[in-house]
C-alpha cells in the first residue's frame, strides 16, 4: 500500500501554519499521517512554522546532493522538502507538505496522485494577520497581498478548500477531519 502526498497551499496570512498545527496536534497517533518539515532559508521563529532553518549555501548543497524531493523559491526565500517523503509514502503513510501555489504544477508532475488542500481567508483578514505577525514591513506586506490576489491555482488536481475566516478551531477541525478520512485510505 502506498501513501499519498497532501499538498497544502494558501497565501501568506491565510493561517496555514496555525491550521496545520491545530490539526497535527489533534490527529490520533495511528492516523497514518506524517507532517514533513520544510527546509527554509529563514532563521527559526518563536511562533509559526517549526521549519529547518538553513543558509542559502546549505540549501544549495542539500539540493545539489539530491536531498530534496520538492524545492521552490517564494518571497525571497528557498523552500525544500526532503526526499525521505518518498520512503514514508512507500511505507503507506500519507505525507502532509506545506507547499507553494506557484510550485503546484511541478509538485503534481512529480506526484500525480497528490491531494491539494487550499487554506484561504478573506483578503482583509490576510492583511491584518500579516501586519500582526510583524515579520514583514509595510512594503513586504503589500507585495504578499498582491501575490495573494494574483496567484490562482492552476487547473489539474482536485482542490479541497478550507476558508479560515473564523475561529481557528473551525478550520483546524475541518482539516483534521479531511486528514483522518484520507488516513483511512491508501492506494494499492
């Protein structure tokens, strides 16, 4: 039995990290699901995604050694997912990846049966969240808003959408339920 890649996308400020963490913390241990950590050329942060911080040089070496199954650039940073995800899927686990909308065509070419989950929110909520997290200055927030408005998911795989416009619990439970249902199935 083979697991599937669950490719979670959404604009900065939609609350992807919070919704993913909420669902991860509430999944049963035997759900058959693994959350992949991303390599990111960004220092660690006290809040938000618990990524693997690397320098640009380290990222280049990992990618050059074929250590990444997926890699992309966005918002001036490099992102990567380790090649171990293929092994996990071969063992029957479904693997959750916090991905990029722009990179989706490449990801679906590498993993044709991937499941896409889009976490989104109204644009005013996205702007407020970006300002509140304080990671970007006003110009960077403006660029992220423009990117959020301009990027549309490409045609291809089916997309399941979660609108994170209320309490975190509502979107988090919706994602948890989707993942539990997926965890009960594998492909032959």
